[in-house]
C-alpha cells in the first residue's frame, strides 16, 4: 500500500563529536563547511528534559551550519548523562540523528508513538518542543522532530561562532 510521505523534508543531520570547535575547524579547513553558530544547551534553556521517559538534566555544546538547505549539527556532550554521551561511549564519533520536517508536531509525535517507536529524548528549547525516536529498525537512524518557531527572531542568538566573527 502506497501512502504519501509522512516526513516532508530533511532539516538537519546531527553528529556526535568529542569537540565541537576542533571538528568545526577540520570541516572548515578540509571542506569549506562553515561558518558555525555555537550553542550551549542545558537546563537553563531547555525545559522538561527527558531521556527514555524520565527527567534527566544534561548539557551539550553544539555547532550548526547550513549545507544547502540542510543544517549540519555537531554535538559535544558536556556530561555523562545524555544520549550523546552514551552514543560517544558505545560508537565513538559519528552520525547520531536526522531531523525531519512534519506538518504538525503533536500529530506527528502521536503517530510515531502509535506505530510503536520509543521516544528516547524530549524537551522544549525556548518553548519549542522536540522529540527523538528510536527508528533504527525502520530508517536505520534516530529520528528527530521539532516544532520550530514561525521566525528565527523567536530564538536566541548563538553563544559564539567559529571562526569568531
């Protein structure tokens, strides 16, 4: 049975790395990928942080840049409690997730849960909810969905950039 695609496009590819700044430098030097916007995510700017359904406060540093219309995200765990730290311990550096666009975040989350996929991470960044799902058995990756703001003006500026502007 054929149905219309549930995901409307790929928004982001997320990689777990040991050092955001070192990886951003290599990406820029070797492939011209950049400049990078740098963010720190922790309980001060993420509400309702959960891992596998339980409240788990954790922190990470990210670097983001655009390659065409897809965001390339580097994620450095800043503690040992996150799924990113878990991934780094088990797999080393590498591809962690793909963020897909959906028409309606709440409907998409309900649909994915009804299909039996486990939500492994969730929270709200400046009031905008996100969820990661274990879709390894079907998509061979972790899937993220996010409810982005109407405009980028609703989000904070980055903590910094690489290279420094």
